[in-house]
C-alpha cells in the first residue's frame, strides 16, 4: 500500500509542477510559483488529515466536507498545471 501511495504522490507532484514555468526571464517568478505550489500542497495535506480526524471522531459531515474540499483543490491544481503548461509550450 505504501508503494501505491508513493507512486500516486509522485505523479501528483509531477502534474502540479507543470504549473511552474520552465523558461522564464525571471528566476523570481519560478521560485514564487514553486513556493505557491508547495504551500497549497501542504494545505491540502493538512485539510485532508483534518477531515480524516473529524470522520474518526464521529463528525462525519464535517470530515467528508473537508476531504471533499481537499480533493477539489487538488484536482483544480492539477488542471491549472496542465492548462498553464500547454500555454507555455
């Protein structure tokens, strides 16, 4: 199970990093984009973990809402990465 989660995590990071521009005039833009991706990733992990904790504590509605929001943000981040990488090439 750990191997599957690791593979999924690596694929997710690869798709999200498409949002970071490869060829840019400013190195600052690349650093800011990478920091923004990392910040959103940590927020998603925290929100998902909080949702799992809420479900385990018996607050099912709140937990499912948090997990759903985390998955929605992750999906939106991947779609944005794919769209931004298509425009830069």
